[in-house]
């Protein structure tokens, strides 16, 4: 790409903002808080083997998982970047049991941001890709400033923007405000996210499926029938498997190459493992925007009505053709 073609994510966000009636710049300022925080996180991820940021932080987060230092650093980076944005009223993070009320009673505070600051964190100390996911919701009509649950417990259809960053062999930010999906690769030389993947669309069919097959003994029958069909060529091609164990990285591959990613219900996690609000919903929003499909195993993910902030949900997301094959199977 020649320099004359360079479009940074900041310029892109400003352009996208024109789609919002009465746009005042506050929404783009909010998104720029997220991009700034992810640059801070990627700098820390890149230095993880060099400085004393590896290892367990010692605390146990609300999911009962041991927090690693980078989880905490990533959480603080996002919280700090977003609390300085007047348009943010509520923040909810995987790392915090309760949502944070940021600008209570402030009429400018119109948005809630829910996020997983460091998804796939068990992969950090083995140099495997990790990521950040985020979802932005508008304050519902009449929701009180001191009732953050009302801001956050909205179905995924209400997302005004969603995205993720993969800290992989390069750092890429993928986001949508509901008008297509766009990817920006961080140019480390200039410290800017540069448009590298405009108007991303999922191939109609891929050749990989992605699931933690070690749990297959406790998957509901439908999932095992489906996986067997993918393996034995029933759907026109014999699928190969890929599983990273970082949802963002597994989804990113699925978005680019097609195929299907699944986290079914298991014996350990009868409701699935992934979190509805800040993992499944942003991914479902992007998948649909890119021509794919995302289900909770039965229903459209974006229509699932959340009942709690850290709610888990099964996730099946992928290309149209693979998802049609899944849906066609009986329960
Ligand atoms: P985390 O947010 O605590 O890192 O957990 C979520 C991760 C996902 O990124 C990934 O898809 C899943 O957990 C992997 O789980 P498993 O190790 O059971 O396959
Ligand atoms: Mg996490």
C-alpha cells in the first residue's frame, strides 16, 4: 500500500461517525479510547517475555480463574482510557464482578462498553495469540445512571459497535458500527492502525472446523453428529481442524478463511464456556456483518436476552454454508 492510500483507524472512525445523526465527535472519541488502550496492551504483550509481567497475579477473578498480571494491566488500560471519555456511563469487564458506573447522572454519558481485556490469557506464556473483545451499547431510554445492569443487559441486536484486537504475528483491530467489517493492522513503525482489510466478508464455505475436541464426550449428540459429518466429507469436503484456544484468534481465522468455530455445552460448562455480553455478542455482530451466522446452538445469538453480566452461552459461529448444515441437523 502506498502512503497516499494510508487510512488510519482514526480517520475511518471519523468517516463512519457521519452515519450517526447528530454526531458530535463523542462516539469517535470513545472508540479512540479503545484503540489507544489496545496499543498499550499490545506493547505489554510484546514485552511479556522480557519483563516481569508474566505469571499469575495471585488474585482469582469472578469466573474462578487465576488472573495473570497482563489481564490486570489490560483491564486497567481500558478502564483508564475510557473513564476519561465523557460519553461513557458504564463499563463492564470480564475482570470485574460488578459493572463500573463512570459518569453517573451526567447527561452526556450515553454509552456502556463491555469488554474482555485479554481473551485467551492462558496462551500468553507460550507465545500464542491473545486478544481483546469489546461491545458498545447505547443507554436505554429511561435507564437510571445508578442502575448499570439496565445499561448492559441488552440483547446483542442493540450493539452500536463491536470489535476485537488480535495480538498475533501482527496486531490487528477489526470493528464494525453496523455498516460492514473493517480490519486495521498496527504499523509498529508509526504506531498507527492502518486499514488493511476493508469490507471483510466471510467466504461462503471454508475447510476448517474449530472446537476443543477433548470435551467431545460430553457434547450434546447434535454437535458430535455435525463434527463427524465435517470430518467424513458429508458436506462436500473433508474438513481439517484448527484450535488455538483464544476465541478471538480462532474467530479471526474463521472470518478470513470461512469454516466454523464452536464452543458447545460440556459437562464442566453446561451453559457453554464463553460469555454472552463481551465474547459471543461482539463476535456474532461481526460475523453477521460479514455475511456469516452466529447461534447459541439453537437461536440467533444476537437475540438472546441477557439476564446477568457474566452469563455464559454456547457459541456456534461460521460461514453461511456450514451454519446451514448445522441447523439442518435434528437435536
Ligand atoms: P478467557 O477469557 O479466560 O481467556 O477464556 C476464554 C477462552 C477463549 O478465548 C477460548 O475460546 C476458550 O476460553 C478456550 O477454552 P478451553 O481451554 O476450554 O478450550
Ligand atoms: Mg479473559
